């Protein structure tokens, strides 16, 4: 794997003693196996399409692509600290006006609910940071509409249904490049598959995410990795400096990458220690009672999602 832009970040981390990034593929595989589910096969590709940025960033029209869901008050709790809410899932690509900032939330996906609260949408929807970059002349224009894409365990559905729909929206909005911001583990795979499709059709992309192993295995053109709890790919909550720096790193990567699989790790650190990495889907921390309870809860949410999928277009 080539990481031509990572040397500076790597040298800054040389004196760190931070724990390695979470291996989400191994962690999820062990977790769901312990609950009695078969192993999931994550996407893996050797060849990665790459489209160079056609114009300077200051003359580029940029789209924001998200896996967050439009808020619907009829669908239960979707706010800060909300439990996983399968009723809020969506199954088709959608668009929402960028201005004013749309109310898009993440209760329908498995972000890290222990170490983050989903109280600041700017951690998964960097509209404010993008508006600042536009005002500063860093980018040429923003798409009029945010593009929302489903997160789907079915890679075939993402490739055949969602990726072409996202591409159509980009073409209609005359997009030159796109930033994709995933949240949960499967979100990282889904956005990676869509990014690959866009690159293959002439649109430069950068994925901003927190699940390094999933994105690296799938293979994308450009990936800005933030070693933060899932749900914070656009920066730390209520920390404008972190959010600005995260977006700037993504824009810099979009400009400077010269080859596919270019991965840059943000030098930012979530906390003074890395104990937060021990918690997410860690089966070793669950008792037999917890495992049985979680299996029942997971089955119940799957039933809700299955029913909604049949009823929603």
C-alpha cells in the first residue's frame, strides 16, 4: 500500500505511544460470531480507480456525500444519546438542500455510543466547515444539495443500485469532486464502494473516516483517517479547530494525491489515552447474559429494518 502523503503525519506520531487503530473487521467478526451469526465477508479489491483533480481546488465544485439519515419525528428517538434505531434507516439515495444545513442524524447506524453522543452534527456532516472553506476561497463552489446514501451490508446492492444513483446526482449537479463521510463500520465499506464508482467515472473523491482497516481493504483513491470513535469522521464534537483541521487535511489530500490508495492519518488524538479503543463491540467485555440480551435486541432491530425495507421505496 502506498502512502505518499503520510510521512509528515507518521513522523509526528513517532514519539506517540498510542494504541494501534481498532481492527474493526476482526472486532465485528468476533462479536457477531459470539452472538451466533455467520461471518461477514468484507469487500476487498486489488485494483483501485483513480481520477486526478482536474482543476485547482479553488476552481472545483465539491459535493458532500453522507450516510446520515433525514430526521423524521415519527420514527422515534434520533437525537443525542439515542439508542440504535432501525426504524430511522433509509434504503434509497436522497438529496437535501445544502442551505440551510439539513437535519441529518445517525441513530440508525452503529457508531460508538459509549465515547460519543451524536450531539454535534458537525462531527459527521461538515457543512459549516465547508462553508468556511468556500468563503475563504479554498474551494470554488459547493453542490446545491447534500447527497445521502444508504449503508447496506449487501455489497451487490450498493454497487448496482446506490453507486449509480450517487453518480447521477453528481452529474446533475456538475460535480468535479466529492467528500464522503461514513459513520459505522458498514458505512465505511458502502462509501468506499461508491467512491470507487465515482473515481471510475471521472470524479475525484476523498473518504473521511475512522475505520482504517475497512477502507484500506476495500481500496479507495484517497482516505483521510482520523483515529477517533466512529461517528466523528469530520472532527471532534464542539471543537471548531478540530473540525476545520480535519476538513483542511481532506482538501489537501484531494489536491495532492498522485496515486490510488493514498492514506493520510490525521495527527489529532481523541483523548490523552486510548482506553476508548477497548470498548467498541468488544465481546470479551460481555457476560453470557449480555450476549443473550444483545442477540435478542439485534434480532428485534433486524425485524424492524426488514419490515421497513419492504414498505419503503
